[in-house]
């Protein structure tokens, strides 16, 4: 029975890997709570980054990124660029090819639609806030 469970687990992992490999990155979109980072991406001709906040949060305590690595508690509050990441700062502290994939896989992070502003996707504040200069609601 144990070998049957191992076979099922192996097949499950194999199917999950196949699903990941065949995901069309071109269709990637932010989900609730993800952080879209576009401080420099559009200007550099790259798609903005979608940072899956909750994916990381279920694995690490808040202090790992917000205290130990210095991320501010504000979307766009950090001057992150690829030079800093390659130098091991910010995302590069883990995305170094040892803890997590390295920077050679651009589309894994740079997957937002071009022109998407830096934001916490689906933020309540963004839903309630009215853009400056927008017509007043009656």
C-alpha cells in the first residue's frame, strides 16, 4: 500500500510540475493582495513585476522581509532595481539560485500587463479612493 501512495504522490507532483511548465506567462495577472511593482519596469522596457505577497507570507514571517531585508510597508516605497537584486539586496537575498530561482527567469516575476501602476492589487484603499481630477460622484 505504501508503494501505491508513493506512486500517487509521484504522479501528483509530476502533474503539478507539468502544469507549472505549461502556464502561459503572457496571461499572468495579479490576484488579491499581490503587489505590482512598476517603479522602473516600464521605463526599462520590461513588464512590471507581480509579487505574490500571500505566497511568500504563508512561508515566512513578516519580519523576514520587512525587518531583515528592509522592505517598507508601502507598495512602491522601495527603490528596487535589478542591479540591487543581483547584488543580493531585496528579492535577491533569496532569489539567488540557491534558496529560490535566480534572475535568469525574467518572466517568472516580470509578468504584469505593461503600464500597470505600482499598487497592492485589489486594495480597499484603491477601490475607495477617487483619482485627483476625476469627476465628483453624486
